[in-house]
C-alpha cells in the first residue's frame, strides 16, 4: 500500500491520526451538512433480529451496515474523482470519449492481431487481443474500467465511441471492473450480450460458445433475441449459443434447485423429466430464490407458469396491483411490477433506459 493510501486509511479509522490534506479539505466543505441530534431510530438499533433474506420485502439492515455502505460509497467517489480524467464530456459528463485501450501484459506474452506484445500496447477498434496459453493481459479503458483477459482468450474491440465500448469475447475468460455509467461497457459472446450496469463480474466462454456469467458487485443484464436475464451481485447464470441467457441462481442456491434448473434449461419441451424438474425446483426454492422463480415465469408454458406463480407468491407476494391473469399471460408489465417488489433493481428503469439505445 502506498504511503498516501495508508495515511488516508489510518485517518478514516483513527481521527487522531495525521489527516490527508484532500480528505481534510473535503470534510471542511461538507461540515455544514453534518448531522446534528440523536441517531435515527432504525430497526437494527433496537436489537431486532435481521432476517436472512436478500429480498427487500423483509430485510432490515443494522445501522452499522448503513454507515459502512455510506463509507464505501464515499471512498468510491473519492477514488473516482482522483482517477477520472478531467477532459472530454459525453453521457451526462462522464468524460468518456472514443479511444483505444491500453494493454499491459501481466504474465507470459500476448498478441494483438498476431503481433507479439513484450510489455504493453494499444487495442484499437477492429483489433483482437489474444494472450498466449501461459499469458494474461490487462486492458485499461480510461473513464470506463479495467478488464483482465486470461490465457488463450480471444477478445476483439468492435466499437469504441463516446457512448459505447463494445467487445466480442469469442472464447476464454475475462474479469471486468467497470465504473462507467450503465450501458457503456458491453461484451458480446456467441450466446448473449452482457450489458454492464456498474459492477464487477467474470465472463467465461468455451470453444462451443457456451459458458457462464458470475457477478461480484452491482448487476449485469444478459440479452439475446428477446430473452433477458438480470444477474445481481452474488448470483450467476449459464449462457448457451442455442438457448441464450440462462436462469440466474444465487451462488449458495440449494443443489436440488441448481440441478432442476439445469434440466429445465436443457429440456424445453413438455416431458415427464421436465415436470419432475419443475416440481423439484419449486420444492427446493427458498425466499431468496424468488430471483430464480421470477426468471422461470418467462421461460415456461402457461400451464407451468401457474405453478411457478403460485410458489413465487408464497415466497415473495406480488404487489396488489399485479393481476394474476396478466402474469399467466406473460405480460411484461405485470412481470416487471413483481420484479420490483423483490428489491433487486428496477426492470422498468432498465427498459426505459434501453429505449434510446
């Protein structure tokens, strides 16, 4: 850790430590907005038990968790202000402009369009980055983020502009850390397009075009031919060139649910095996697994949808405005309203935001 970062870290946790000049200046600017009075009477302050649910329907966060989230957000803003370039404006002042990516070789060697890179280079639109079998490379995109590309991967920069940085991952693995506004960073694969909504994630594609997406922070939307999957932090989903985006599952989902979802994704036609898998999925689903059941609603027949809706309603009741017949008919507005009740992100916001694109 650098001396500057160490000094900042010490001061954040020990007010008696030597203050960092920039943090001290920021504190002085924010001083008029400091809270005065007693702490708010939040549920977590009264010793109430916190349910183990990710859904906002019943989740209560103790005060310490709220303060920690505020601290993380403040640190993130501070780092962004220190690292973000001050020139260029686009997408509501994000500073993103059409540009090449800076490539640094982290291990072994890598190539751009077949030309060896000894240490670093630039990835321009239309060019392909290919780390060697023992190689690993890091792609830095100013004002957008960083992407680590694993050995044997093939990643092409297909479009670079003020509003979009789009890539195509033919095969291999990438890990992305993105701080750009939603929708700026996109990765196409043979199975689906991953649209970053401000997050950290891993994307893997095998030689057949199948693979998986795992999200660590924020969330990612996977889209292909009208099918959508919303994957929040702590969840993952498969991708397949024949079926597109898979059904998201929490990383700690029960094994019975994971096995049942794999069958439902593979066996799309009515069959005894599919019916058994559906019953197993509904039986194994926990309250948190409303995420998985909601996605199932748009991937099953009308008859199956009734069974899924009934179980989902037990785990996460829909808003009173949601009409059951509209759900059974697969109407997107009704499904979106139910999604919003899960408190995992706004599907309506996502759809309205996508329209201008």
